[in-house]
């Protein structure tokens, strides 16, 4: 066979294969799946494998597989921009708040100045009204002075009646005889007044005596308290001194006992040795042979 014939046969065989592959569909595990669906599934699997490799490599989920259109860098940039915008907004709000506070302070000061001016005007008006009233009252004062003089005269008359200087009519005597037993009311009035004075003086003297007694009792109580406190302090000092002496006696007795023991050991030819056994200190007496 020549080379041309061979090539012709190869081409025909390939064409036949194609025709066969077109006519007879391939058998898959899922008989319902077509070739196109199978190809799509293959592409999806490849994409999933790529994503899983990226996850293994970076230990992060791929932003493409998750369906996010923006990359992490763009997201970060957007986040920074949002933060900067928020800071600007907060600064602007703070500036506005400060401006509003300054305006409110200015308005308060203005209102205070207005109120102060109103108060001053009211005071001036009141003073002017008082001056006018005083001018009007000058005429009234004269009438009042006349009334006061009349009242003083009446009072003087009453005093003179009580003292018995003026003569009384029979009607007045009868009225006063109901009040007083004597027909001479002036003398009875003076006597009663003197008695009342004496009674008042006696009461004041009694009150003073009571107050003096109270003061004396307080002083006595305070003196007793001070005496008890001094006694208590002295007894505590004595007890402390006794305790100190007892402690000294105990320490001296202990030292003497130790000396006596050491001397006896020297005479016998013994030694006292301290040994540590399982964290405990044991004292052992060694004898010389």
C-alpha cells in the first residue's frame, strides 16, 4: 500500500468515528444528563477545585466563589472612605453643636441684660411713685398728728384715774366696784401691781437657782467621769508593767535552763546536734566513747 492510500484510510476512519460519536450518545452514570450538561458540570467542578486550592493556600474563602463582585482590597478602601466620611460628619456636627451653644449663651446674656434693665426701670418707677405718695401723705400726716395728740390725752386721763388723782362719777365708781372690793380703785390697782412684781421676782430667783443647780450637777458628773477615766488609765498602765516584768522573767528563766543543760552535757561529755529529716528538724544528743 502506498502512503496516499494509508492516509486516505486514516481520514475515512476518523470521519467514521465522528459520525458514530454524533449518532450514538455516550452512556453516563446519570442516563438523563446530556453531553452539554456534563461539560458544564466539569467546568463548575474545575472552578470549585481552583477555589478550594486558594482556600487551602490562603486559609480564606475566595471572594469570587462567594459571589462578591468586589475584591477585599476594594472593600477595605470603601470601608476606609466610609470611616473618613463618618469622622468628617461627626466633626461637622460637633462644630454645629458648639455654634448653637455659643448662640444660646449669647441669647441668655441678652435676656439677662434685658431683665436687668426692666428691673432697674421698675425700681426707678417705684421710687418716683413713692416720692409722689410721700408728697400726698404730708397732708395726711398732719391729720394723724392731731389724732395722736387726742389719744395721748385720753391715755393720760386713764393713768390719772388709776392713780386716783381725778374725781370719778358715781356710775364709774359702781362699775369699778364690781372689779375691785375697795371703793378706791387706784390703791387696789397699785397693791396688785406690787404683788405681781414680787411674784415675778420670786419666779426669776427660783429659775436662777434651778439653773445653778443644773450647772453644778453637770460639773459633778464631768468630774466623776474624769476621775474614773484616770483610774482606768492608771490600772491599765500597771497591768502593762506587770506583763512586761513577767515576760522578762520567763525569758531569763529559759536562758538559765539552757545554760544548766549545756553545762551538764559538757560534764557528761555529750553534744546536742540538729538533723533535718523529711523537712523536720530533730535534735539528737551524741555521747563520746
